[in-house]
C-alpha cells in the first residue's frame, strides 16, 4: 500500500519538475517569444525616418535648450565633447595594455547621434570629425577605433537613429557591428541573414526631458503616441536569445537578450545591468572559441546582441558602473582567458569619468 502511495506521489512531483524546467528553458529563449506579439504588418509601413508611409520629417521648430533642438516630431541632441576626456581615455587605454599584457587588442566603438544626419548641423558634424581624429591620435596603437559613422552615413536613408532617443536603432547598431567586424578582420553576417521584428512605438528620453521645458510638446503627446519611435530588433534564426545577468549583490538571473517587456533601447540586454554573460553563436571562425569582454553603456548595449553572434560568449560589463572592481577587472580577464576587449559607448561620453566608472581607475 505504501509503495502505491509513493508511486502516486512521485508521478505528480516528477511532472511538476518537468514543467518547471521546461518553463525555465522557455524563459531563456524569449520573454515571451519575441515574435509572438510583434507588429509584422506595421513594420512594413515604416520608412527611413521611423514614420509611417511617405511622411517626411517636420521642419516645424518648437524650441531649443542648451543641448537639444526640438521639432514637432523629433528631438535632436547637439554633439559636443571635451578634449581632456579624449586625452584621459587615451591614458586609460595605455594603462590597460600595460597592466594587462594578456590583451591582444582593444576595439573602441564610439556611437554617434542622429544630429549627424540632420541638415543645418554642419558644425556638429565637424566637431564629431575632430573628436574621431583626436581619439585615434590619443589611443594610438593601444586601441583600434571602429568609427561607425562612415557606414551609417551610407545608410542614412534607412531607419538607423531614433527620433526621440539619443541613440541608434537596432538597424543602426547592426552597421556599427559591421564596422567592428571589419576592424577585427571577420566577415559580418549580412542583414538579410537576420529575422526582423518590431515592438510597439515609444517616446524616448530626449522627448521626456524636453517636454518638461516646453509646454507645446504636451499638445503633441497624443500625436507622438501614434507616431513615436518604432523599436525594431533582429535575431538570427534559432538564436539562443538568453543571457545570464549578474546583479550587484552577486546573484544571477536568466533573462532574454532582447525582451519586449523592456521599453526602447532597454529592450536590448537587461537595463542598467551590472554584468551579464551572453552565450554566443560562434559564427566567425576567427573568434568562435573566444570570450570577448564587452564594456558598454546604454548605447553600446543595442549593439551587443550582434557582437555576441561571432564569439563563444560575450562577457558584458556596464561601463557606467562596476567602479568597485578595479583590479578585479584583470582577474576576470585572466580567469576567462580573454584576449579581446570591445568598448562601445556613446561618443559624447568617451573619457568622461562619471560615465566610465569601470575604467576610471586607469585614467590617472
């Protein structure tokens, strides 16, 4: 009798375990399956401005702040940088190589903004050009600069920048990954090798910041809800779409790399993460067995899913945090046999101590 009862109990417990582990496996694939609720018909109506149909960008100017120019359908962030930050970053790269000779190469991907695509902002484009030239001079042989702008400019008629966020879209980040691949010396996966999907539209941080100063933007809220920034994403067929997120308290959780439960650029890699490990797809024979260290801010996170496709795993660190690591950074590099480092960061933040906490100790 006891054996019968035990057998009856074992069956449902086994079923529960099976259901639990199956659920965990499904959760790592997507959160939920990102293709389940995308707007496949809507995405085909989006043009290169991130607007539906044949709409063009508006010329109606609402106002300006010290850092932005506000139109009725977009907010353009001006580009500026400080030379001392570029020099500081150059010193950090020199110290990085000196203190960690295991590293064979450091690649720097400065993420530009949509202001470079706008008419009437030639001064910003010239500033960006000077920034890139100085960045290359200060980093020298210690780091290779993979400037995405030449490729982005060739595709400026595509939807490569958000209109209300200070970032590139996933499509723009794809071209950034191509620039990185070319610098590393690996063949990039063609864009049509990915499956393209779209989430709902959203209003980015630049719009929210500007609307606090300009009452006129409140009138446009309803219109921008309809014509906000569409959020596209690209995944390889049968992509793992999973990451192990390491929280600041040392605990680990499994999340999707691209998730529709997160809004805007936060959809790419866990928002405000501390560290994360993304299993790669090993699509490049040159790097298929490597773990690559990927230091990034919010802009760089959008490119991370593409970068992970070429290596064994991508070890991601939020460059704006992790200031407590210091020498522990070198322990991670040594323990994981890391030979390549990628630093993907918004161009305006390169060398800014407050935006580069993980390497700030190398800037002195």
